[in-house]
C-alpha cells in the first residue's frame, strides 16, 4: 500500500516562498528540516493514495482554502527556528 502525506509536499513547496520574508532565518539543511517538522506538527496530515492520477488537480482546489493557514504555520515555525536554531554552527558554510 502506498500512501503519501501531501501536506509534506505542500509545506516544502512553500518553504522558500515564506523564507523570502525571513531574511535573518538560517537556510541550512538542519533549520529547513526543523521548520518543515514544526509546521507539519501544527497542520493536519492529508493522506492520499499515490495511485490516484488526478490527485494534484483535486488538491489544487482543496489547497486554495487552506493556503493561508499553511503559510501561517510555516511562518510561525520559521520565527521559532530563527530565534532558536539547533544547527551546529561549525557545520554552516558561510
Ligand atoms: Zn541553520
């Protein structure tokens, strides 16, 4: 059985768009993952059967309604990670 949480893709797709407004937020892999995980923990999962061919068409109409909420959660997560980054500073390439 193949199921997928489409909320994951949606958060990842919107991450860069939201981070564009957080100029002081770190963009390292650790911080990006932390933002994604934090946002996902505050958003309901949206599981779909990955065999469904028209899934994106259906989601498009669905996402329209929840866009604002998802972007808000990513922004909240980015604000938290900006204040409390968990990355190892020695690992960051400047
Ligand atoms: Zn970082």
